[in-house]
C-alpha cells in the first residue's frame, strides 16, 4: 500500500465500490411475479407485481390442460405445477420455455394445491377420490396419498411447522386435520356449510374458513377441534387469507365482488374493497402490502391495498381465472 494515499480516499473508494455492487445486485434482482391459472384458456398469466401488468402468458400457443385450477411455482421460479382437473393430473411446466416436462397422475378431479413452507411438497386436493396427493417437488412425483374422512376436499393449507395439513371438504361441510408425521387424518371438524378457502393465523392453530352457503367465515380452534365463532362477510365467500402480521383476515366474497377485511382482535369486519365478478382465490404480494384476487367472471385480477382497502388496479388476464400464486418472501 502506498502510504502517500490519504486514508479517507481509500474509505471513500471502498464505500463507492460497495454501493455500486449493492445497486447492481438490486438491479439484477428478478421482479416479484404472480401466476394466474386461466381455467378456460388452459394458460398461466404471469404478472410483474412491481408494475401490476401481465408480462407473459404460458404457453404462448395451445393449452396446458382443459380445466386449469391451482398453479404452484417452486422456490427457484423455474418450474410451475399446474392442476388440470379434466386430465386428473398435475402438469409440470418449464417456465423458461413454456414446455411441459411431465404429467403427474394424482387422481380424479383435482382442484386446490398448496406449497409447503419448506417448498419441498405440494398438497393437491383430489376431490372425487377424497384424498390428498403429496407431490414431491424435487422428483415431480407423488410421494404419498392420504385419504380424507370428509368428502370432496377442495382446499388445503400446511401449518408453519409442516406437522399439520388442514383440508376444507365442500360436500361434507367439515375440515380434516391431517397429521403429516403419522400420514393420516386424525380429526374431522364440522363447519357451518360448504367450506372453501382456509386462512391459518401465523404461528397459531387458528383457522378462518370461508363458508360459501352461510355467507361468512367460521373461526376454528384446531387444538380444541371446534368452531369458536362465525363472522358474516358477504355473498358466497370463496377464499380467506391472513395478513403477514396476523392482525387481519381477508375474505373474497364471490357472490358480490368484494373483499372483506376482518380485524382479528375484535372479530369484526372493518372494511371492504370492490373487486371483479366472482372474486375467487387470492394471494398476498411478497411484502404483504398488496392483495391479488382472481375474478373468475370478469377475466381479471384485482390489486387491493391491504392497509387502506383501496383497489389499486385491475389487470386483464385469461378466461375464468381460478386463483393467484405468489411465492412468499424468503
């Protein structure tokens, strides 16, 4: 080192280099993406959540399946797992090329799918066979099938520790509580009518379950295995989603085109946002500030500010969007 160079010049140069490197890394970071399965078109609309605009449709030509339902994307962002109810399988798609890598048979009429917190497993609800197919992400194969006690499981969510899986069974009006370590359902919890989407409060065994027939959500204590409260929200609720901090639960009311916000502390609806027709399955943006809801009869996705409940944007997508998937922040 040349002792004649002032030390403050060295520090200034080092700081500038570090800053330039950090800026370059930030510039190179990929955009946070939302993936929307279009049931009618058999395609995935990919949304850049920074711009709230569709940047790509996969595949560009043709269909992935005849009745697309849930879409789940692995943690690398390279592979999509697409539920095709008509094909009775999960379509494994290379997102870089749009090509189908494989098709994984799971059973009759699959619908909802959920990625485990570790990103290693996808739980697929197989309605007509009354079971959950656990798909191993790494091998793209079914690792296990677990029968449900209830009928027609439509949605499922993992607990944060991946010990439990909760399913909503629309034809028997109840929830299965599946012990993943034991590999079986250990409880059947009655609900008020036609359960659909499930919100689990962060790090708690409390579920808010959309009840399509009764027009609200049931609050379920999974440890006590019982409904402790019911909260009216709107017409034909389809999905429920908890905020990152667990203070609010959002409910998509498919029959009246709104999203309700429930304050968890008081158990009261504190506001609502107007979205599209048949508001269906939702996802939170990576930072939790925006909520995205698929509007099946409007062929769009609405973007809602989770604090103010203002509708920020409406994004045209394909026909009959089923739901939105956004990878949680790492």
